[in-house]
């Protein structure tokens, strides 16, 4: 799990639920709910989606993602 997805954490910090975030971003509530429940960064995350989350949550992209080094991949480098 090299890149941890922190959307749920930021939503909790800002006391925003997935329906409110969907309204703020003009995204479908099912999409926001799926992204919220992910623990790793979505495989295909468009820049526009990331920008919407950052604007709505007043955050930087790096606040939504955290790199977690994997000891297995360190051995291969």
C-alpha cells in the first residue's frame, strides 16, 4: 500500500459528509462515496477530480495522499 488515500480523514476533519461533498464538487454522490471509502489512492484519478476535492475541502493535493514506503519495494531498488 504505497500511497494512502486520506479523503475520509479530511472530510471528517472538516465535518463534511459524502452528500455535502458531492454537492460542493458537483460530482455524483456514489462516486464521492466510493472515493471516501478507499484506503489507497484510486488507480485512475483525473486531475479535474483532484482539483474539485482540493477546492471543496480547501486543501492541497498532498493532504489527500501520503506515501507509505513498502519494505518489499525498497529491496528491489
